[in-house]
C-alpha cells in the first residue's frame, strides 16, 4: 500500500494520492494538503520519508533560484507543521539553485542522506536566449549534492554526491540486496536535440568516497524526469513524469536490470486538471492506509 506525493501545474502545492498496488492511484483530496508559505515561494518535487521521530518528513523545492530546500512535518499526512528552510548550499558560493530534494535512510549507518541538484555559477556554462521569457539566461549545469542527518535538525557539511561529468537532476535512491540504485535524469542538450531521460547508476556503499558504476543507457522515453522507484511486492516499478505533455508513465523490472514499458491502460492517475508532476512513492502501513482511505 502506497502514498504518492506530487504537485500539479495548476497548483504548485502538496497533493497526495493512494494506491493498493502502485498502478491505480486515487487523489486523497481535490484540494492541496499543504500550500507554500513562509520561505517557500512554490512547492515542487515533494518527497516523503517516515522519520525516526514518528513524523513524516516532507522535502521539496521551495524556490527556483535560492540556495535552500524546504521542509515540513506531519504526524498523519493530514495536519502539517509550518514550513522551514534547510540552507543546504549556503556555504557554497555562487549557488544558483537547489532542486528536487529527497531523503534516504541508509540501513548500514542509520543516517539519513538528503540529496538534491544544484548549479554552481562558475560551472554554469554559456548564456542562452530563453524565448519563453525573452531573457538571456545562464545555462544550468547541475550535479547532485548531499548532507546527512539523524534527526532532521543537525546536518553534516554539504558534499558532492554524484558527478558523472555532465548535468544531472532528479536523483532518487533505492536499496535492494546490498546495492544502492540511483536513477537520475541526464539533463544534457535540449528537448529538441537530446533524450533528456532517465538513466541509472549504483554503488555498494554510501560511505565517502562513493564509487558509482557506469550509468546505464536511457531506461525511459524522451523528455522524462522525476523518477521514483519502489517494490510493489511483485516487481520493481519506476514511475516518471513526461514533463512536456504532463502525463505519467512507468517501467517495470523483475531484477532492476531488465526493464519493460508498462502499457498506459494499466496505469491510473488522478485526472486533469490535477495531473501529477514529479511524484514520489512511499510505502505505508495498512492501518494508516485504511485511515486515509476514509478521505477519498
């Protein structure tokens, strides 16, 4: 039983959906569960984690052009704390942004890894004309950074987490049989010239220095991002956002190596105008699932 955390294009706020199997999703409410307030100018790319303190921890992108990520907590996924910021890139000069944060509990150390993508100005590259906004904009050149925490209150110094030598965003972590799998979006090129889709790398340890394997070829169709990977109990399922058409797709695997596209008619997501964007999946206990189903 699973909960999907997502935002939508009409409403950059927290939305939740429930599913018994990872394929059929029903929106928990027609309205957002949490709106961006305080330091958050927006609420994009929401990611949920069950914390060691009995709370659910929400991380999300709170701004397009700031050095912090945003954080809120909930005891039940219904009532939410005030939004705070975690200044993850404050100590790194000329940071342009901090996008798509996630957290992952390392079973080897009981440390939470919080990771996100950022561009440092000196690595940003050439300036390009953005026709949609009629401005010259410095290109992004993201790498994945991270910090660790045991309590979501104190954090280790920010460090580089994954750098394949080119721009990457939207990393997510999944652990299985002693291996940490990291799907990510290869951000090179433009939507007209490059796939801009999901590849995956892996490692046997998250202890620094991390040694990542050579990334796979593209696993998902062109112009896809925001992967989330989980075990349905029957197979491994990766959901992803077709970001140019605002629809969701999926691939499945028996072994995290061989992948098959899931037919669109096997998937059901909350309908327009609330198509999910950059969602994340979290397994939840049957008792919580039953309580939340009362709100469907």
